[in-house]
C-alpha cells in the first residue's frame, strides 16, 4: 500500500481506535442489536510519514442495523 498524499510505503495497518480518560462509553460505529445499542471496533491504516488515515474499517460483520444518530445530547 502506498500513501496517495506523500508517496510513502511506510504504512502501519490495523491500528485500533481507542478512547481517552475524558470519554465515557465505547468509541466506534453504533448499531442497533435488538433493544440494545452495540459498538463495532474501528481500525485504520496509518501513514507513518504524513499521518494520513488511508483506510478506516471494521473487522466484524458489516450487515447490521447501523445507527445514524449522534451519541451527543441534541445530536441528530
């Protein structure tokens, strides 16, 4: 894989998204799982030269009832 922005081939694949101490709850893509809401772990391929996220993806089944609502109060 090559970065389309800087041309580097120094790519770190599969970097997991995380959260900081200021975030409550999981970080990821939300989906409806019956009466509950689930969160899919998100990963990105990172260019180690310019810092561009080249690809963002999940590794689990993509066929879910994905949420389009914000997790923030007043979000749409």
